[in-house]
C-alpha cells in the first residue's frame, strides 16, 4: 500500500509538472504572439510616419526658404502634407491600438512602451475626432508663417531685413533716435499677426481637448511628464535661484546705459536701449578689451564660419557632415536682387528623422553668427547621433526638448571661451583680457535669458492658452510681464493695436515651448561644469573642447540614445545629479561679488524677491 501510494504521488507530481510546463508554454506563446503583434504595429507606424514626415518637412522647407508674394501653390502643398501627417498621427485606429496595447504594457519591452506613449502624445496634437479643427489649424498656421516671414520691414521708408535691424540694436551706437526707429520697425509686424495669433490660440486649444488636455499649454508641457502647474513652479524656482544675480545685472545695466546715452538713470530699462529686439540677451553691451572676435571674423567669409563649425565637431570624433547638408541647406543671406524672401531665423532641420539633415541660416562673418552656427550644428550632430538602428524613427529626438537646446547652447558657450578662440586663431596667443568682463558678457547672454524665457514667454503663453487671455489685453499682459520679470519698459505707450508678443517667432510657430530654452540653459551649465571638472580638468571659465575625444564621447553618450531614455534618469546616470541651477549660480559667483561692489552706492529698482 505504501508503495502504491508513493507511486501514485510520483505520478501526480509528474503530471502536475507536465501540466504546469504546458501551461507556461502556452503563456509564453501568447506573450510572444502579443509582443510580435505590437512590434509589427510599431514597425508599420514608424515606416509610415517617416514617409509622411519627409513630405511635410520638404513642404515646410520650401515654405520657409522661398517665400514669393502671391504664391499659393507652395502654401497649398505644405497644408496638404501637414494634413496628411496629422491625419495619420491622430487617426482613431492608431489611438485605439496604442491605448489597447498599453493596457498590457507589463508584457512589453520598455522601448515598445515608450513608442506607444509617444504615439499617444503625437495624437494629442491632431486627433481624428477633431479633423476639421486640425485642418483649419494647419491652414491658419501656414497663413501666419507666410505673414511672419514674408513681411517687408521698413526703416525710414527703406526696406530692411531683420539682420539690418538686429545689427543697429547690437551696435555700440548711442544715437537713440536711430535705435528707437529700428526698435519700432521691428514691432510693426505685430499688428499683422495679432488676429492670426488669436485664431491659432482657439484652434490649438480645440485640437488637443478631445484627448483630455485642457489646453495647448498643458499638452506641450506633458512631454516633460509634468502638468502646467509643475512646469510653472519649475520655471519660478529657476528664476528665484538666479534672481539675486539678475537683479545686480539689471542695476548695473541701468547705470551703464544711462552713462552711454547721457541720460538720467531710469527705474526700468527702456526697450530700445538694449541690444536685442526683445531684451532677451544683452551681451553686446560689453566690449572686452583685447577680446574682439569681430575684428578677426570680418576678414573671414561666411563659408569659413560654417566650415570651422564642422571642423570643431570633427575634432571631437564626429564624422564630417554629409555632402547633402551643404547641397540642400540654406546657409547664407539671399543676394540683394533675389525675387523672393526667406526665413532669417536660424534653425536646424531633420527632414526624415534619418540621413537628411539641413540648416536654415543667414550666416555673416561676425561673433553672433559664429556662436549661432556652432549652436545649430550642435542640433545637427544630435540628429546624426540618434539616427542609428537602436533608436526607432519616432524616438529620434532629444531626451527631452531642452536637451537639444542645451547641447547647442553648450557649444555656443564653449565657442566663445578664451582658450578655444586662441586655439582657433581668432584671438592672439598673448592676449590679455579681463576675465570678469568675459564672465559679465556670458551672464548678459545666459543669465539674462532666464527671466525672459521662464518668466515672460512662459507666463504669457500660459495666460494665452490656459486662461484664454482676451485679445484686447494681449499687449497689456505682455508689457506687465516684461516689466515684472525683465525690468524693461517700452519707449512709449503701446496700445492694443500692437501685438508685441507676436513679433517673437516662437509665439507663432513653436507655441507653448519656450521654457525649453530656460531649462536648456540650466542643463548646459550642468554639462559644461561637469566637462570642465571631470574631463578637461580646466577652470569652467576658460575651457578648450577642441580636439578632445573624451569630450566627444561624453556628447555621444548624451546624444546617441535619443528619446529612448527617461531624461531625468539619463541626466543622473551621466553627471550624477538631478536638474539644478546650482552649477550656473556657482559659475557666476565671482561676477556676482564684483557686481555687488560696482552697485554698492546705486539704487536697485527690482524687488529683492519676485
């Protein structure tokens, strides 16, 4: 009996194991079938996305590089290409499939989950359920682009370019009448764009609401895995951390500019006194003796600047740019006799999320375009780095949008540091320069941008989209924020016939994303200080990246994974830190102490705290 019982028990065990194994095999098979089905969906999606992206990019490229008055064909092609893209990304079928698959995301790889989440995010901007709204939004956007870049700027009755206006404001000219006329000329376009912005606000909000976003601002912020309140708090914290330094810069600028223009010291900075149309960067206020890069660059060609920018990246271990970059890009100003216009705002383009990379610039041989060109090629090399077989087409983007700007701006900073400029022959080897003045010039670029980007631009668009700011308060709200965050006021009263916010490109065609630039400035100083301390072993204020392959390898580690990674984890893994303004504050601490000494007997008009 005992033997029989033992035998029966063994038989039971064997059958149980067989049943269990069979059941496990069935589960594994089901899991494999599901995973294969999802992967096929993703493969098909990526393939179709790339095809439509290429067509839309080509159409947009033509729209921005060859603007002909009265040309409706180019606009029509652009609208149709963007409609096709929107129809695909917002299709109910794709939305339903992505949602269905995400219900079982524990059975999928992290890469598959990431793609499905991106598919839903992209669908949020153009859901099929709002097809008519999307079509109308694309048409309105195209019309706004044509108005924006086809506009004829006039100064004293003569046609001028935005480069001409920028050069007047950036110059050391103390002719306030000339400066005022240039500033006023730059703002006239706002009248033409106001109604279009109001219409776009309505259409953008309506287009994202069907997938549960309350408004367009909330939608754009969600890419950072934040809600609007979190982003607003993040921006406020950035400004707060840098506010003591900005406050000292503002006081210094008031007194220095009043002396330059032989005027009484104002409580707030008149907008036309500053070297930038929006007061977003003031670096041209400072000329560092012996640090005259313009002097060296004026003997060079615009082509030389682009070639040197490429050479910089090659020296770090990157490949040369594909020949198609030079063949297809629009890099230089149009000749005076051109019978068409182009967008003069510098930008980098990834046409097909693969090999076709281009840049749209109007390069001239000066310091501003030297930094800008290196910046734009930073984007280009980011595109090239994540265009690899391990990164699906729809994840070929920065770890977040700010990463992209950070990498470009990081090179812009490095490209204007003394050791690098000496190495490139743009400063003499024995040059003696004031290191504090160099740091001041940097702060007037990078620090000054924070209250503008995290404050003025972000809060205006928050009110525009989330609070449906009335159109008859656009200019009032704009100047209220400019005064609060930047301490800048208009030269004279600006009524609601103007729309000075809309004169900024990004308000029209990169809507509700300008906090990217603030976040990128914070990240770039984290990256730069890490490179200086841990790789170059050089002072962060005086670095030379050129020819250092280890720096190139660091860039590649940041760039190559694209958007396949969680941006916060990626930052932590590469620099062992969360996002923080602390490295930026520490970098400029010597300048802060110098400014306090300069401003000791001066009156501060900005509050100690916001």
